[in-house]
C-alpha cells in the first residue's frame, strides 16, 4: 500500500517540484527541451539495451542455459524505458540506473539479495529409485531415459561399401 502511495502521489509531486526548481534555475524553454530530449535519448537507449538483452537471451537458450539473468535484465530495461519516457527528472534518473549495464548489475544484485531473504520455499524434492522426482505434493513425472540427436545426409550408391548398405 505504501509503495503505491509513493508511486502515484508522492512521486508526481516531487517531479513537479524538481521541474519547477530546474525551470527557475535554467529557464522554462531549456527545461522543456531537456525533458523532450531525454525522452528521445531514453527511447534510443532502451531500444539498444533491449536488443542486446534479446541477443544474450537467445545465446543463453542456444547454450542450453536457463536465461534467468537475461529475463531479469529485460524486465529492468522495459521498466527503465518506461521511466525515461515519463516526463520528469527523478524518473529519468531511475530509468537511467535501470538501463545502464553497470548500475543495472548493482541493482540486480541488490534486488536478488532482498528477494532471497523474502522468499520461502515450501515442500521439497524426494528421491526415488530413478533419481530426484517432482515436489512431494505433485504426482511423479514420466522419466525419459533416452535422448537422440543426429544429422543425416543423402548418400550416393558409389559411396556405399561393397556388398550393399548393411555390409
């Protein structure tokens, strides 16, 4: 509840205050120009960082890894882009922190530490004769003891060994 109070009431009031103070310091037209320019810069930065995160996501999938870091980065990039598109200097600072890789890595580590403290794992895995199975409150999954992968190419008769294909 307090988060939404901050987000929808306190943040807009703070944004208006900062915009007014910047306007008093540098003038109204330069302030408005800064707000418009940082919207365009934010859109370009979020597009480039989003494309890089998408490439890392696909690379993780190609390597057979679960792309948890890449998905988390993608969510932070989308959130950062939204903050940069919103008019205001406070949201722009938050958006830049979410879009720039060094600060995004710091924020990712901080958020992961907080999340690990707040998450509770319920249930567990049991071990059966065929190895670890699904959590105890779920029925066991079917186990597949094989995995086939291969390639094929067409072979000419002249390439076959003497005596036929089975020789």
